[in-house]
């Protein structure tokens, strides 16, 4: 997994932390109450993908966009290292 490779329109710098975020839980919205659906936003995607990337790197792997099991391999490597310690 390499969260820094996208199909199109990628920015060259990470997104800024929202200055006025909506705090709470996601919702699908409700037209009857005029409640809009939650919008994750670019920072949310960045935050989640960086957390995953950091686990992969901590497990000793180099992020690879062609690999779909790197998080599993990294967790297994971290568990093996903890057991060995």
C-alpha cells in the first residue's frame, strides 16, 4: 500500500488539519430532518492512510502500491519481533 500514489489530481503537500472540524460520529444524513451526510474530507483520508503507512513501515516493509497484504505482513512482523523480545 502506498497512500501517496493516486489515480489523478494528487496535491504535492499534505492537507491541512481542519480548523473547524465537525466533532461526533459519521451519518448517512436524513432528508426528513435536513441533516446532511458526513463528509470525511481530504485530511481524514490522509490521516487514515498515514496511520496504515506508518504501521507498514514500522513492520519493516517499504510501501508498495502493487501489494495488497502489506498491513497484514507488517502486523505479523511486529508480533514476531515482540515475541522474540
